[in-house]
C-alpha cells in the first residue's frame, strides 16, 4: 500500500511539474506579445503627440502667413493713399478709391485670419502641453511595465531551464 501511495504521489508531482512547464511555455509566448502590445500602444501615443505638434506648427505658419499678408496689404494701401494725391482724372481717382476699399477689406480679412489663427494656436498649445505631460507620465509607466514583463520573462526562462 505504501508503494502504491508513493507511486501515486510521484505521478501527482510529475503532473504538477508538467503543468508548471506548460504554464511557463505559455508565459514565454505571451510575455513577448504583451511587450509588443505595450510598445505599439506607446508608439501610437507618441505618434498622436507628433501629429498634434505638426498641427500646432501648421497653425503657427498660417498665423505667420496672415501677418505677412497684412503687412503687404498695409504697405500697398499706403502706396495707394500716396498715389491718390497725384491722380489727374476723376476715373483714376475712382479706381484708386475702389482699390483702397478692396485693400481695406483684405486687411480686415487678414486681421480676422490672424485672430482666428492665434486662438487656434493658443488652444493647441494648451492641448500640446497637456499631451506632453501625459506622455511623460506614460513614458515612465511604460518603462516600468516593460521592465516588469522582462523580469517575468527572465524568471520563466530561468525556472524552465
């Protein structure tokens, strides 16, 4: 009876070792997949941040273009005002007045574009700063998770060996 019990206990121990080996084999497959998923999720967050930076940069460029347009229109307007004093015919005078009105309208539109771009840039700057802070926190967490998974992987390899 004692021999049968020892054989049974041996088979139970052997089954436990076999089950543990299967569990370790599963971990050796699942942990690298988890690491890849973490890296991919982190990369997506960084890509999102880069897209926000690009959008912010585009907003700044639009603001700069609008400011440049405004300066050009104002310069042209000043020239038109100076030309107004030297016209000789009523038709030239009317043409210059019309051009001045068109320039004033373009100046107004450029000022509106500048204000809109400034508002957009300010909002994007705040969003960008918040995203950067979140990304920095996530970076530390990401490295910690990867380190933990790497330790689990090494422990599983070690135990399996």
